[in-house]
C-alpha cells in the first residue's frame, strides 16, 4: 500500500507469477472444453489468484457458473487486498497489473448479477468499482466480457 499525497491510500497487489499469467492467456485463447480443463488446472496451481478465478468465469458455460467464479475471485481479491494493507477504503486502480484480476472479478460479478436480475448486488459492485478507481473501467475491459453464447 502506498500513501497518496492527493487523496486516499492506493493499494497495489503483487502480480501473479509468469506461469499463472501464461496459463490464463492460454485459457482465454482456447476453445470450449479445453479452456475449462486449463481453468481447473490453473485453480489447482493458484487457488488464491483472482486472475485465475476470472479465467474460470470467462470460460463458464452459463451465468450461474460465471457468477460463482467471479464471486470466488472477488473474495480471494478482498483477502489479498487486506493482506497487502488495504483497510476497506482507498484506491485499487486498473493501471496496476496486480489489481486487474480482482477488478475483473468485481466487474464480472456486477455484470453477472445484472443478468440474474440481482439489481442491488449489481449496483453495489458498480459503485465499489468507481470508489476503487474513479477513473472508471477501461473500455476494453467491458468489451472483453461476454456470455458463452456470444463467444
């Protein structure tokens, strides 16, 4: 965690290992069943990684699987934030690579909650994302979220 001279403190999570990053890239670029097999392998390798749980959500077959994977990744990310000095407030920005897995899970959770008509959860996630990074969600992150039937 670093103290900002112009506002709340900023927390920067350490990036995932190169091995995990490569495996996640492979998951995202693999089709259907093979991507789900790789996602299971990634969870065994790094079960505390939000990036891995985001990849699981990315490969999910339906909104219920996506919601579950993103929720696990979100909670793993909260654990990591607390372990890195986050006290429940302050910035967690998209421009730091170590934060991206957690933020993607939170965004995925927001969008999946919307698909499930869980409007209060959708709104909580939307507001939390804005509090964590008032600069907003990078457009390519929103564009990268799609349901399996849209891939």
